[in-house]
C-alpha cells in the first residue's frame, strides 16, 4: 500500500497514522484476551503457558535455556522463571542443568506437557481461525503479515543500538505465529493460514 504523503518526523497527537497504531494495539489486546479466556475456560491453561509449551515443543530436543525461552515468549527473565515454575508444578516441564554450561538452566518439555499442548491446540487454533483468520480475506491477511513483519525487522535490527524493549508485562498473554501441522482441529481450508508456532508438532 502506497502512502499519499510522508509521515512527519515527529507525528502530532492528532496524526491519522496514530489512529492505525491504536487500532492495532486494541485488536492485539482484545484477541489475546479472548484466546486467553478460552484456553483458561476449556483447558485450564493461560495463553502465556500455552505459548511457552509451543516454543519448547518446536525447539531441538524440546528444550531451551531459560534466557532463550524468555526471548521467544517476550517475557522478562523473572517473568519466565515464574511461568516455568507453574509449568514444572503442573508436570508439563522439567528444569535441568544446561548440558553446555553448568551455570545455566534449561526448561525441557515433558511427555505430559506435549500431550496437554496437543489437546489445548484445538482450542487455541479454533480461536485463531474464528477471530483472526475468519474475518479477513487472504489479501488482507497477507498485507497484515507483510506490514507487521517489516516493523518486527526494524525493531529487531535496531534492538542492540536502540535498546528496544518488548513492552510486555511479566505474565501478559502472547500470541505466536507460523503454519500449523495437521491434526489441529481446523477446517482443511484454514490450516495454511495459521502459523506453525501456534501449535504442537504433529
């Protein structure tokens, strides 16, 4: 999409593109809240817990260092420690010593955690289909993906020099990203639009 005029170097409070940003923030918050509510109601699992299990399931050996997991789920180090504590207490994750650095700890997905993740994936992916994919056309979804991907690339590229943070609360719901495998409970025509990082491996 081509802009009709350049954006001001410092947008004023009434700048039209700030409305787009507010709409994005509102959509993200409402979607995350709805997905979190449905996971809690049907699976007794928060969206943050689900996301952590997905990241572990997709990692080599189904294990990640605590710092790596924190980066992937967009939580602070203290936030991910509390999150993993809950998952360990539930039996979904095991905490072990890092095999390459004795000073570090790793979170390892258990068989019970993988089983629960696969069960919870049906609830989560149904919500993604209903609230994110369903209301939009393929062109609209493609445009959103390209636009947000550009923003992510800019922020990640400038993180080391600009000190960009995630802005996420310690236990804020997060949402993942790529195409899911089969067995996800979605209609066949929808599967190709769901990010793989939203669901457990088949």
